[in-house]
C-alpha cells in the first residue's frame, strides 16, 4: 500500500495493492464487525419481542434490522472483493482470479493462498 493511500482508498478503491498483513487485518476487522452486527441485530429483535407490545412492532424491528444488515452485508462483501483484488495484484496474479471468490470451497483455498503468498514487485 502506498503511504499516501488513506483508509477510504484502502477499502473502497480496487486500485493499488495490499500486503498479507493488511489483507489479514482487514478480513479480521470484517469478521469481528459482522459478528457484532449480527449480535446487535438479534438483540434488537429479541428486546423488541420482550416488550410485550404488539407483534407488529417485532416484525417492524425485524424488518428494519434486516434492512440494516442487508446494507452492511453488501458493503462488507464489496470491501472483501476490493481487498482480494488488491491482494491478488500484490501476489503477482491477475485481478481476474477474483472470480474464484464466488466458487464455494475454492474461495477458502484462495483466501489461504493469499494469506501465505509473498508479495511480488
């Protein structure tokens, strides 16, 4: 990663490259954020249901939290694809290998490879 690259460019722009440690740390952040989001969303729905109010409030809370989770899930998915493209470029591979990200089980192998593959200049 260039030193001039800020965090917005780091996670939203597919241009440039990132090393193994950055790839690992961003994926770790996405994992922790995703788990936290699921926990908060589930807790919000449970709290809404425990108020003893009408069932429609629980459905409304579930719908709103579902929408929030959908938006954040799509955002996290986009970030995952972007950092995979950058890491592929850093490992000396074509960014087109990102299509393997969409193949079940192969994506896990790609992830492991990108965690251990050295950077190529």
